[in-house]
C-alpha cells in the first residue's frame, strides 16, 4: 500500500449570508445544494440528511427507499466548524473500515454581518489505500468540491431555505 501523504484538497468561497445561515444551509439543508448526481446509491437521489451532532451521519435516500450512510459527523461546532469522515472507498461504495477513510473539515468565518467565508479542506486521502490518487483527483477536479461549493453559493443566493426547525 502506498503510504505517501497526500496534499489536502482545499477549496473556499465567500457567500452573501450571515454565518449562522451559511452553516445551517451547508448542514441541515444539504440536500438543497449538493449535486444530485454526486451520490453512490443505485437509485435516483430523493433526499439527503445531515444529522447535526457529533456521532451523526450524512445519509442519502433513494426514490426506491434505499439508504446510504456515507459520512460520520466527527466535529460539529455551529456556526464556525464541522468535520465529517469521507466513508467512500475507491470503488465508490461505502467504506466500512474507519482507518481507510479521509476527513472533510469545513470552517465558516464571518467577514461582515451578511458575508461568510467557507473554507473546505479534504485531507488524509491516502488512507483510502493503493490508488488513493484517483480519489484525490476526483475531489480536486472542477467537478469535485469546486462544483459543490459553487452549488452551495447559488443556493445561498436563491434564498430558498428548506431548513428543518
């Protein structure tokens, strides 16, 4: 197994929203901005849920009722920081061995009352084992985290909140 440390994937964006709103949209309203074709379910994606607590999970639900629990919430510090595991193996299936998963940390920094900087770091990708470079390439590509944060920004601009109470 290649144990060379990978370079973290770092992406950031500034959104026109107060920090609390940006954090809530990123987490509790994840299904409103996550690219619908970026999932590993066999069925079409019906909804996504981010369980807002350490020990929670990120869950995809298919239109056929199937579920995919593909991330664990490792840190949850509203409204400034969250970290999830990336429990997706190189074959784009759920990875059940936590030692073979990477981490995604997201920090939110208020730049003005209605402006927030969102910084995402996907690190420890080499933990995925031989061939980890493919995962690094996928999440660092323009269709990876960059498109995710762009969709997040567009969702913020649309103002269409669907945040559970």
